[in-house]
C-alpha cells in the first residue's frame, strides 16, 4: 500500500508490527480523503519549480487531450475513494466540453490492496491505449473491486484480456514503479489525500463539482503560466 507521509513506518514498534502499521496507514489515508468534502476548495498558487514540472511532465502518467492544450489538469485519484468516484464524471464532462483541456491522471492507491490492484490494471490498459475506457469503467462500476471483478470490468470496457495479462506479467515492475512515483509526486506537492487537482498553476485539495471545475479552468486560462 502506498502510504501518506505521516503514516510511513520508521523503526521501533511499527517495524515489529508491519501489519498494524499498514492498517494505520490505510486508516489515515481514508480519514483524510473522507474529510475532503465536495465543493470549491481554496486554491494554492504554485510556481513552475522543477518539482511541479516533473509532476506535469511525467511520461508514465496517462493523459487524455491535446498535449498543447491551454490548461493541463493533473488529478490524484483512487478507484475506491468515494469523493473521487462522485466527482470523476464532472472532470470527464469538462474535458469533453473543452478541446483545449488536457487531463493527466495520477493513480494514487491510498485505500489499500484493492485500490492498488485496480490502479495496476488501469496502467496496464494504458499500454494498449485503453486507459480512458478502463478508468471510466472502474470509476463507475458498482461491483466490489476485487481481483476478478477489476479484470472483468475493464475487459467489458474494451480492454483486450490477453494483452492485459501479458502486459501485467511483462511490465509489472514498471507499473509498480510508476505507482510509487505518483505517490512521491503527491507527497512532493504536500497532498495528503484524494482527490486533489493541479489546474494550471493552482493546487486544489478536495472534490470539485462541475461549477468549481469550470471556475478553476477559467482562472487557469487567465494565467500566463504554462506547463512546458
């Protein structure tokens, strides 16, 4: 499980009780995420530091939309995060409504092993160019996300099952490294839970509905700051 910074075990009791440490990390990630309410969270303005540019330009992060878009939205998300699931449709609607928006997805599995498995499958689907359908299907399914159901859900969305299995076997280590990189990127920006959005130069912690997204996008378009 990818842990938030405050939950990283270090020596002493946690080293002797790794299962308890893991449970504490999961509980912390869940508590932080549940505490992020849907609505227009306040923006934190960022400058284009090397850290921010690394987050924006990570070649392993799936992205949908024109690479030369006016506004890039980076979203940190988890397939079991209830707020992520409740607001993902608004983000997709915003992307489809504006061809000048690009969305970069940072799968950050803070809700435990089921989330990690779903994120691995989604990134494997990216290798066959099917991240978008896989992501949408995993966000909208009502099935419990266990090992079998995750595969069934993405296959129903058009992911080739043989290619998926082959890519998970061949590129599993690379996918795990990418997930760790997403976790590191979240920590480097000071993000403590999902969802979180970097919209242009502004960082928002918490869920955003359609209106909040439109306002944030309009604000970003007025800024001369660009991710290049």
